[in-house]
C-alpha cells in the first residue's frame, strides 16, 4: 500500500532518509507517526529507524547528539528540526520483566518491526510513501482493533508495560482489543507490579488525557490490572466514580485528570499518594490545590482570599472540572475577582520586613511576621491601599489599638 499524500512532516524529513540511503543503509519512518498519518491524525515526532549502527549514523550527519547510544538512538539536527534515528534492533532476552536485558542491533527491518508492541504501531514507511505492513496492521487499523505483534502472552511477559500501553492506545485511538491480546493482558496483569512506577505513570497519564479515557479505564478495570498499580488495589468501586463525570468530558491537563482520580479514590493524604506514584512534589502540590479549590467552590463562589491563594490557571482548571461533574460554573466571577485583586503575591506588597526594620525601627521576630501578614490580607481584602504611607499609618494604628 502507498500513502496517498505524504504529510508535510515526513516530506521535510525525506532528505534524512535519502542521506542514510545514499550512505548504503536502509531507513524508514516508523512508530506512531506512521500510524497517525494513516489515520489522518496530526503527527508529532517523526521517528526514523535505520540499518546503520549508531556510529555509522553519526558519520553521515554533521550535527548529532548522543541521546541513547546504548539503545541505538542518535539525535540528528537538520534544517532546524530534530530527528531520532534508531538502529534496527531486537530485544531478545528479558530477565526481570522490567527492561530488555540486552539490546542487539540488527540489519533487518523485519526483526525491528517484530519487537514492536501492537500491529498498528509496527508499520514502516519508505521514502516513496510505501507502507511496510508485516502483521496485517492495515486491516487492524481499518477494523479499529488493537492486536499484539506475535504471541501476545510472550510479548506482555517480555515487557509488562505493554499492558498499560494497550489501555493507553485504546483510550487514544478508541480501538477494541483483539480477544487473544485482551486475554493475555488479563493474565499478565500481575507483572505490572514489577514495572517501574515512573513508566506506568507516563502511560496512565496519557490514558487519562485521551479522548476515549473511559474505555481505557474500563479495560484496566475489567482486566484487573488496577490491582497492581499504586494505591488502586481493591478500589474498583472507587475508580468507577470517575464514570460519574459527563460522557463527553475530556481532561485538559494531567493535574486536572489526576485531581479527578484523587477525588474518586477519596485520597486524604495527597502528597503520600503521589509519593507512591513517584511524581514530582510540585505535581502533587498542584493536584492538591485543584482539589482544595473544588472543595472551596462547593461552598459557593470564590472570594478574594481564595482567588489570592491560588494561581488563576488552577482556579480555571478546577472550574472546568466542575463542568465534568455537571456542576454550575462561573468563569466570569473568577476572572473578575482575580483581576480585581490589587496584589497576587506577597512580594508585591510595597513594604517588606527589611524596610520596616531599617526605616521604622521594628524588631525582627514573630510580631513583625504577624503584622506583615495582616498588611498582606488587608490589602487583599481591599481594606488597605498598597502604598507605603497608607501601610505605615495602618501599622501605627494597629500599634495604638494594642496599647
Ligand atoms: P505517541 O503517538 O503517543 O507518541 P507512539 O506509538 O509513537 O505513540 P511511543 O511511546 O512514542 O509511542 O513509541 C514509539 C514506537 O516504539 C511505538 O509506536 C512502538 O512501535 C514502539 N514501542 C514503544 N514502546 C514499546 C514497548 N514497550 N514495547 C514494544 N514496542 C514499543
Ligand atoms: Mg511517539
């Protein structure tokens, strides 16, 4: 089969294939970009596979970066773009279900395609637009079927992350799992426990952000795979609360999606939950804040203090999630209250501790901290202008009152 029209991303990258070929090697576009081109979906990162070994690839191009030589990947910089060129390889022996015990570079495209996870991810596309389809992937694309390349059981045993990837592609493509693939995912699900949490997180996160995320979550539930993910064991009913969200709703950021998950699971200690998932502390914090905003919002409109405490982006993300729960929304009120704030951060207060000590004879200590906080909130509440004179007068008055 031939691709009717090569998307511009591939056309731009054609000189790369041609250079590799001119040096006497084979080169193809591979992976998700070929699948997406065939589905007429937008393409991101164009990946290239070639029969040249990393050192040989580096010799062909002027500007390269070693980004994963041990896996056979060289980054090539050409006409302002970056392309990952990976040597054809096989991953034959897996010992701990986590990662290939060794990567062998090979000269055969077929060997390389055989080690790929699903038939629809195992195409190669040459410079003429011809599709190499060794595993009837085109038929699966047509039928919207996700099928493991080769023997499913073997493939999930080699790398259990493929089980998560299966759910993720279901969610992004809206495809159904082929029966033997689905059975093998179910049987091999316990192996997910051995996969690094970071890798699992990436796939789960992509799943949640996909248009058919419900389908992906449903598959995770019916396969029993959730039992082997952090903090999800035996939580089927809780996870199902995600389905209370409106049918059409899609999450707009990771933090928002994970906030919905945390709410469904009724997680109390959010930082601890994300420690198990090994995310950054900042990510955990952001999710926690979205959850806090939602809880505040349950009590009514957000006031100045609430709008001051959180970033506008998070206030709006939380409001958007309310749409998912079919709750009332009022973006305008949030915008208005937020924009009416005279300060958005305490560093914007024109007076600071150092100044009060130096110019007004204040003593360093907790009392100073208290008065600064009082000033900050008086400004936020609109009771005090953010002007030096007004603030000093305010302090003096507060002192008088104390006497
Ligand atoms: P996306 O569009 O989300 O980037 P993708 O299909 O390109 O999806 P990647 O994770 O970028 O997925 O991987 C690129 C390709 O590498 C896949 O299409 C697949 O052929 C192969 N691949 C990636 N991870 C695995 C894996 N764990 N086992 C087998 N093949 C894999
Ligand atoms: Mg990709």
